[in-house]
């Protein structure tokens, strides 16, 4: 009876997490008679009496309030259609896409061209997962030249770190601008390609090892070995506010 | 394709820097594993960075073509499995799969790497048909070179099945290897902007302007070529591309 | 019971040698490899992703779509011509149905989860090996599931109930080394949800009495549990190899 699996252990779908009525099934779990079982491959999280599973992998499912990176895939009469690394495309209407007045029938590529990447916020998701975006808000904007890499959406909080500590660490070491979308799309731009490549490697390392303890120290060591921080000037360049990552 | 992102990759290459930190003329790590399928007469798995390809050889007995009564036959096919990339769809072979198969086939055929006369069982009546199938498992760029190497490794691995009284017993393999006398290795040189590079990852492949596959044998002779991509090439560029391909081919050959 | 010693020396309830690995195809959302003797399956999961054409979409829940394919050189005999044939289509369909009861796609209306199962080599039991690999790949892809799905063939060879038949046992009288009392062979591929014991795939080729069939199905249960442990271990191994190792 009671908890059968320890907190922060990897569990598989169907695995019995706890027996009896002492615990409550939370996200990623279900009750089957006396047992609480997992529905996902992930890490068990015990919060008081509630059990939930933090997934280790999985496609992005749009949620209201998420800040994501999308790519313009099509242009409609009254807005833009985005690929947001999900089974569901997202729409950005003219009114949410720009402060300017846009006359009906105007050339919408003046604002966002096909294939361009944009940081946007999800303002609505319907029961059928129809998604509406806005670019009105702090940090929301069109992205310029750079590299686009894909990470597991479940790992995004680790890539960002507490109050953006992890991504700031990478940015400062590699002198890059980085924007992390909650949908697992990451945009990176550095003046020096070699340092930019190291920033990409660091992010890929987090993507692979996010579940292993001591992550921050490992990433620090990884960066320090390849691109040591100059000791004299305390911080090379304070990243501008709007370059900063999206919040969790 | 997003032009700003393409230009970003080009500018990095202008500074001799690649997305994964390699030199422009450098291949990724190559692993070759033979005998990965017991049902094939010969098989090999090639892992090039994150790109993975399997090739398998199947042999059967058939009749020769009337104009070449003493020659066995060789066929190369390729499948780009939807398993190996979100961009590949189920269905009949795409033009890209056909191109891979034909370029690999041409290298082996034109270099006469396999003596087809030795595949003759009875003149005008019975010959061996050798079918090589190339299957992609994971696509992270440069499938063609990986396919070429996998094909050669599978042919090296292949042995004839037992053939008695007009019947093949696939369960009983002989010790007789295929008559493979040369290793024609295809190396593709890619052009992005003004830069020439080899073995791109998928991220780089999306920005390729032109490519040239050059298949060379041990002696450095060229036995097959294929130009791809939309941009044209100058003779000077072709000269450089051939030199680079020959150099890389002789290094890759040592791994086989 | 004349078939007391199996052709390859296994006990009646013994599986062939197995090998399982998760995360073998980087581009896929989830992937796995499973080998049982000389039958190997690779499985890759993509999605949930957009489903086209639109008329295939289900507004109530996401769809599961499995695709079983033998590589051209993976057959015991001649080369298998590439492309879908009737057999591959049927196996794809029963594989989908075998996995569906364990998978929960209600959060993904109109979308599709694609499962590609590919076999580089086969020696009987390929649909079961494919289902075991696919089930691990679905879990690896983070798809919500109430349980994994296990699969193995059970059968009757010369009056004896045996688990996980290989090719020579399927063709038994041809390869028999001792006197044959009963020429009939039955081959029964089964898939099961291990926690409930519910059967999600059931096919049968051959000749068997109802009594023997039920006996065979019960006989398969402990083997399923073994397969479940192998799947569980492989899924956990993917995330444990770094733990406590390199700092």
C-alpha cells in the first residue's frame, strides 16, 4: 500500500505508482481501482498527496498563454497561417499582427513574408485545437537571420532555467541572441559562427540530459571549456530585454 | 526556404565555419557494420553522423538477356522510408530515391566492379540476378554517399546461397563471395554560396545551391558523375570538386 | 506428446533471445528496436501531426495509423517486392487495432499518430515483434497510453503447446527430426494489455481444438509478462544510462 515508486523516478505507461486511497491521480496518471497508474513515459512528481508525471518527450500541444515561435506557412485573406511545430496550425489575424491599419485586400507579405519566423503568444485555443496568435506584447516580434533548431517541448523549461538563468549563461558565454519558444523551436543568432555552434551544442546537450541532476554545473563546465568568460569585464554584454527568452 | 536563414548559413561558411563546427572538407564519423540481416545474402548498416542507411543483397536465378547470354545482372533500388524523415511519404519511390539508386548503380556498373560473366551459371539459360536494396533509416543529410558506401559494404558481405538441381536453398549459404573487384565510392561535393563542402547535415542541405557526385575507383579514375541542384557550375569549380571527391573517396575506402 | 524437445533446444515456454532498445531513430518523435531471434523490427512514431486529406480526420480524437513493411531482403525466401501488398496491408490494420485500446488520443482531435514498422530480417513472428517495438516507440514519443502492449505467438506443434514459434516450427513436418504423430501445426499470434490480460490481437493459422486454443492462450500469459519486463527495462534504460555515470 502507499507509494510504490519514489519521487523523480522514470516510469512507463501502465506502471503502478501508488496503491490505496492515500494519493490522488494528477496530470499524466489515472486511477484503476485501487491503483494509480501512469499514462506517460516520464518522471514521477510527488507533491503532497498528488501524483503527476512530467513527460520526457512528446509533440507540442498548444496552450493559451504560451509564447511560441512559428513559421509563416500561408497567407489568407485576413491574416497569416503559421506552422507552430504541432499537429495544429495557428492563425494570426491582421488586427493581432500589426498596430497599423491594414486595408482589405492589402499585400500582407509587407508585414510577414512566407517562411519567416515570428515570436508570438497564443491567445486562444478551442476544443478542436484551433489556435489564435498575437504579436502584440513585450518580446513578441519577427525574427531575423539566425539558426532554427528543434528541441523537445517538454525540455524547454530546463533550457530556459530558473528566471532564464540557463539561457542567459549560454548567451553570455557564446555572445549570442537566443529565443526559446515553448513549442520547442529555438532561434539563435551569433556574430561568431563558431561560438554560435557551441551555443547550439549546449542547447542540444540540455535537450538530451535535462532529466539528469547537476545540469547547470555540467553546462557551465561545457561552456567554460570551449568559450571561457573573460574575467576582467564582468559581463560581456547585458542582453537586451526583448532578446530575452520567453517565460515558462 | 527562408532566405535570411540561408544567408546566415552562407555567411558562416564564408568564415569557414559549419553548423556543427566541422571543417568544410571534413566528413562526419563513419561506422560500417556488416551482416545486419540474416535473411539477406549480404547486408550492411552505415552510420554517418546521425544519418543511417541499410543495404541488403538478395540473389536469385533467372534467364539472361538475349543480347548478353553470358552475363549475370545487377539491380540497385532505393527506398526513402517515411520512418527516416518527416519529409518522406509512403508510396512509390520518389524521384530522389530513384536518383540515389541510379547513381549508386552507375558507379558499380561502369567501373565493372562486379564481373557479370562470373554470374553466369549456364550460357544463354541460367544466370545469377543480384538485387541490392538501399533503405534509409534516419536522414540527417548526405544520403547518397551513405547509400553508396552501404551498397559496397553489403556486396563485400554477400555470399551465394546453395544452388542444386535448379533450386536455391536460401537457408544454406555457401562460402563463395561475390566477384567484387573494385570499390567505386561516390562522394558528393556540395556548393553553398561560393563555398564547397562535403557531407552536409540536413540543416545545411536545405541551403545547397548545387551538388556534384563524383564516383572514383582505387586508381582515382572517375566512373560515374551526377550534377544536382539548381545552380550551374564552372569548369574550375568542377575541377576542385573532383579533386576533393577523389581525396575523400580514398580515405573512405580504407574503412571498407 | 512427441514434440518434447524443440528444434532449437528451447523449453516450451521459452522465448527466443531478445534485444530491445529505445530511441534509435533521431528524426522520429519516438522510436524503438526489438529483436526476437532472427526477427528484427524497427518502429518510428511521428506525431501527433496534421492529417491530410481532410476527410480522414476525426473531430472526436486523433487517429492511429500503423504501417508494417518488410524490407526487400528480409524474407526467408525470394526478394520481397517493395511496396504495399495484401499481406502488409492486413498486418498494418491488425497492428493498429492491437495498439489502439491502449492509446488515448482524445487530446488530439483531427490529428494523426503515424507508426512505421520496418523489418530488416524475419524468421516468423514478425507482426508480434513489430507490435512490441511499436508499443515502445509510442511510449517513447510521449503518447498517452493506459499501458504498453505486449505480443508473442503461441502455437501447437505436434500436439505440444509452445511459445514463440520460429520459421522451422511453423513449417514443422518439413523440418521434423523425430517421428511425427500429428502433422498439424497451429500458429496463433496474440497481443495483450499486460495489466488487464485483455487480448487485442488474435489470429490463427492451422488446426487446433477449442480446448487446446484456450490452453494456448493461457500458456501465453507468463511469456507476455516477460516481454513487458523487457519493454519496461528498455524504456527506463534510455534515461538511466547517464545517471550516476559521467559527471
